[in-house]
C-alpha cells in the first residue's frame, strides 16, 4: 500500500510540475503564429518538452 501511495504522490507531483512549466511557457512564449515558425521558438519549445521528460524521469 505504501508503494501505491508513493507512485500516486509522484504522479501528482509530476503533473503539478508539468502544469507549472506550461503556465510559465504560456506567460513567456504566447505562441503567436509568427513566433511559432522561428528557429528560436522551435529550440525553446524542444527544450521545454525535454525538461518535462527529465522531470518525469523518462527519456
């Protein structure tokens, strides 16, 4: 039972972190159509997705 609680706690924490990252992203990179097609936006978006994967513990 303790292991189930641990896994649930980890999933909730990972979701909270992902939501925080997405909120920060929306505040700093509003995602206009022009911005989405620049090299800088593409690199930043890829880095954001990589960060989420790292924080979740997967590759």
